[in-house]
């Protein structure tokens, strides 16, 4: 199977946007579902260095990873298997998320952007690289139906209805971690309120071009931004 040009552009634009925002560095990867049985993952190199027109790799949702695909892309496979509604996955290394996770702490829903992760961001309490199907399955199971899972001392994984949404939510996750870390550093966390599930459900909206505006901010100036296919992937 071959991905369409707009799908290839989407994955490249997402990868470079994540890099420019400091959410990935030499490590990290992102993918977009093509259909129920396939997804497209970015080239296996530093995401900010992925060039215009550089091809990603089509990966089966069920089956072995193709040659040259990074081992942790197994995480994407297991999320797509378990959650047919997911259309995009980001594996990132957000710095403040990493700091908190090293102490087994994940961000609480304390502000608007944190509300998207109510009631809590689950923790995969294992700092090892995820290089086996058993580990990848464990990460996906730890995430469950949540939008994100944090891996102790090893970054985060975000899953959403599309890659555009997953990129935006990765930025939101790091901003929630920034708030959490600053409150704890100031000794204010214990008295600071969190969103109730009802408040979070009301606040975590997608109307008003919430996601689209952040996507435009993160991808501004990218030479392929206008070519990216932002439509919802086919999951049936």
C-alpha cells in the first residue's frame, strides 16, 4: 500500500512542527492512520531533519514492523489495534513531562489545556526502551481510553482522532506539565484546584477552531503545510 501525497506531507509537517516546539529531539516519531489495517510513520531519523518530500513508511496494524522502522513504533501498532477510533499517534520527549515522570508524577488537570487529560494522565512505570510487543502492549493498556500516557523518565505517547489532534494535544500535555511543575516548585500544588470531570468535559472543547489554530501556530512557515491532508483517517 502507498500513502497519498497529502498524507505523506501531513506526517512530515507534524514531525517538523513537534521538533520546532521542542517536544522531540533526536528521538521521537509520529504516525497517521491510513485505514483500518495500515498507518504511515515518519522517517526513522530526527524529526526536525526530515526533508521536504522525504517518504515515511507504511506499517501494518497487525504484523511485523517493516525493515528500517524504529522498534518503538510497536506502540503505535498496539494503540491502533486496541482503539479503532484513533487516527494519529505521537511519541514525544517533552522536557517538563520528562522531569515530572522521573518522580512518577503526571500533570493534573489544573488549567484549560490540562482539562483535555481529565481525570488524570496514566503512568507507564518502566523507564526502559519499549522494544518488544509485550512492552508495547503494556504501554497501550496503561493508556487505556485516555488521550495520553506518560512513560517514567522516557517521554510520552498521545493518541487522538487524527494526527493533527495528537500533535496539538502533545503541546497541551507539556503545558499542563509546566503548570504542574511550577506550582510544585512554588509550594502551591497542594492548595491548587483541579478541574472536576464535569468542568473538564465542558472546557475540553474542539469548537472555535481550537485545534486548528494551535496546529497553524505549530506548523507556521513549514514549506509543506498547505499540502498536508488534515481530513479524518478512514478507520472502517
